[in-house]
C-alpha cells in the first residue's frame, strides 16, 4: 500500500518525526535538552557520510547554508580568542566549547540537514500537529494545577548532570506564579514562559502548512495554547505581525498590490502623527504590562553595551557573567541575542550571526516571489529575527530546531524529483 505524503519514509524523517512526537515524554524525563543536540549531530553525521561516499555533492549545499556553517564556526574561534584574552583557562574553554556544540552549532547543522538530506516538510508539519494534539490533551492538567494545589515543580531530572546547563532545562514545571502579581503563568515544556511563547508561535506557523484541515486545526490550536498561556508579549505581537507581513512581501512583484498600496500610503501620510502617538502609547503599555521585567531587560542591555564597548570590543568576554543586584543577578546580555553576543563574543560575534540571518531572510524573500511554499521559511526566519531581540537564540535551539530544518528545506538549490528520492541516495535514509 502506498504511503501517505506525511508518513516518515526515510531514517532522517523517522528520527525527526519521532523526536517531535515524543517531546512531552522527553520533557517528563528531562531529556529534551539532550535530545535536540544529539539529533542535530546525528543528522550532521548523516550529511558527512553522504558527502564522503559521494551520494551527494558539496555543490548541493546552498550558499546560504555555507554562510551559516562559516558563521557558527567563526563563533567557536571567537570564543577561543575571548577565553585566551581573559585567561579563563582550559577547563572553562572546554566547557564553553561544549556549550557551543549544544547551541550555536545547531543553528547551522539543522538547516544543513534540511537542505541536504531526504526530509520532506510535510512530515514535520504532521508531527507538529500530533504534538499539538498531545498539548491539547494535557492542557487541562496544567490549567487546573495552580487551582487544585498541585506543586509548581514536580521534580528535576537527574539527567541534569549530563547537560551542564541550569536545572530549569531539566525541571518538570507545571506552572509558575508571576512575581508581584500572584497569577499563574505556564511554560509547558520550555525552560521559561517566554520561550514557550516562541515555541507556540513556531508550532502555529508550521501547523498552518498542514494540508489536512482536521490536523491543521488541531496543530494551530495546540500552538496557540502554548503561545497564549505563556503570556509572552512578544509571541502575541509576532502572531499578529508575521503572517500578514509574509503575505505582503511574498507578492512584491504583483502590480495590483502596489496600486492598492498607493491610497494607503497617502492616508498614512495624513494620519501619520496620530498613528505615531498610538504606537508610542502601545509601546508604553507593552512595557508596562510587566514593568519589572521590562526594567530588568533594559538594565541588562545597558550593562552589556557599556562593558562590551569599554572592556572587550572585538572578541567579547568569552563567558556569561551574572549582573548586579539591580538586575536580580541575571546573566548580562540575557533576554537578547545581540546584547548577549556583544558581551560574550564582541562585535565579530554579532556580525557572525547577522550575516547568515540576513542572507537567509533575503534569499527566502526572493524565493517566495515564485515559490509559495518558501513563504513558511521566510516566516520562520522572521520569527528568529524577532526573537533575537527577546531571547538568546542559541540556548533555545534545542527546542525550535524543527523550524531550522524547514528553513534548510526551503533553501535547497533544487527539489529532487520523486523518482530520484525513491532511489535513496543517502546512507541509512532509503525508503522503507
């Protein structure tokens, strides 16, 4: 019997689909932080084997993927230089290098796998929808937990000894109580609530591409639960902004849109001052929604910028440092990829991320003019851009990696014909 389009048919597809669908189980045992990096390097190994055996040629790797590989490798070299400049020692250098392998490296390895291996986007869309179904089934437990007396945290997995990160990455957390407000907030399988908002946004963007109306509805609903109940302000803004933006820029070549835009631009010039006032009010209300959080984020950014400019301009400090009491001892540059990069890896580190991110956005923008499916890659790239100003992208790569695989798929030079795919071509990934 013929397999359906969304059924995993290669080893790479099975690994990806199973990992996504086992997200909640992995969270329960504290294995999510380990599973993401492990999968990334396994897929990278499959890419290397296929290149070594000549099943796939290096020229099949898109130029943009090369920029990601070069940029993330540059971050490792910059890390070593920063450690040497501040004489941090061999032990810290090895620890930071392992951290790079579990974070920044994944941001290049997963797009590489998507571009090179036999992985179909439809498999990922369906797996995300199945994850959404599980989320909807479990959601009543999370919703009721703070009101029936269940503890905020059930346990911290002993697997934390293998991860090297903080306990929050291995904690089974049902909910948290918002400081100063006393209301519950949910982070689901993410290490903190805004991260859950980011994952919810990505799930919505991926599930929206599912062809089955039933699964699409379930997947989007599951993603919305993550985004809305995380109470992430950035997730709400991104949900409203990204899809209309991508729809518009994907049709830049359509003359009728420019004709429609002309009166809108004229009207904008008339009501511009009033609109600016409304935007300013909205920004103030956005910050006031969590005044303490906004204050801490702003202070962390100021400290990061000052110390970057005065102490480690080119290569950064090499490691993350905790801030003073003013910022509740939170890591300097956290909650912001660019501040974090400038502080830890200097101006060169920020450039190493900016170039491949901009190249991906522009390439997918061009592709979206002629390939409708490239729009999802553009939307996911825009999500990464937005969240680079609210989260540290590298520390959450172990969660949002399905988006990176899809971006890689959409950056492929050419789609391989179905008859070629059926012949295999990548060791261990032939059709079952």
